[in-house]
C-alpha cells in the first residue's frame, strides 16, 4: 500500500537535531522514518512526537550507519512498508577528540569518519534507488561550519578558534561528497546544512543555539521550494 504523504528518513533521529527535525516534519503531516541505532531510544523519541500529535505517521527503523547489514535491512523495511521515500536526511554524527593536531593519531580519525563520512555514503547509496523514484527527491547532508575552509579561516567566526582536526576534516570531506552527489545526480536536490553551534550531546550542550534553532536550516532544506545555495545555514549561504 502506498501513501500520498511526503516521506522522509532521518538518521540519528532519536535525539537532538534529528529528533527535532522528525517532530517538525511530522507536524507538517509527513510520514517520518525515525532511524535509530538503538530502537528503544528511537521508540521513546517517536512516543514523544505521538504524545503531542497522535495523528502523526512516525515509524521507527533500526539503522546503524556503520553497518552494511543494518542499512540494507532498513532499506528492505521501508520498501516493504510501501511509503516510498522523498527526502533523505543524513543527520547521524559523532564528535571527536579535542586534542591538538600534534597530539592527534591516525586511529582517532577512524570512528569519526566511519560515522560522519562513510555513514552518509553508505545510507545514500542504499536508499538512492528508492529516492530516485520520488517526483521531488531531496538529499540533505547535515554538515557543519567547521567543515568550511572559508568559515574556519574567518577570525570573526567562532569556528576559527577550533584547533582539532578530526571532526572538522570529517565534515569537510562530507561537503566534498555533497558537491559530487549534486553534480552526478541532476534529478535530486542535494544540500549540505550547517545547523550552527547548537546545544546538543555532541558538544556536551555547550552550544549557544537551541535545538529548534539549529534544526531550522535542516527543515528549510527539506521543505523549501527554492534554496539560496548548496550549503546553507540559518543566515543563508555558507561558503564552502
């Protein structure tokens, strides 16, 4: 059975920006696939949405972006449900060691790149056949201003004070991947998003923005008919 609702899959959607994005899109009447590595936490996040909006169509799918088997099983579950897929939001991400570059070791990169870069590639490659069947397919990569060469070199920006190399380089690589998907998939609108410095567990809740504020550009990338550029934040275009 198919549905006429717009359908979105959000990875890492059991907390923070992912959960907020899921709630906001559910409010719009979308079918929301809430991807979560831990299904119990995913069910808890879905319950919060349904408690506030009982008529919402929110579905939890177990999805570990580091596992080929988990992603393939999630794809099969979405296909079996017959909801289709219009928007894919690659939101799942982890932080890294805050060590100075001279104290950073190659092994420090592996888990972070595994989630922040290879995760979006794995999920996108798996779900692309389903996404391309949509009349208006959209692919959203949740990146960071820390992945922007221009932003991190701008001394007026907070990002220029960060010295760690693992997390920023994972997001810089994600930005390049985003541009390549955009060039090679002309039928899919591909957007990178900088939520800004948002108070989430990723930064031990030290961010200066609220989660609803941080989710704003993610929502815009999902719903807006027109966007100002391929990399956006709350204040418009973010330079690559």
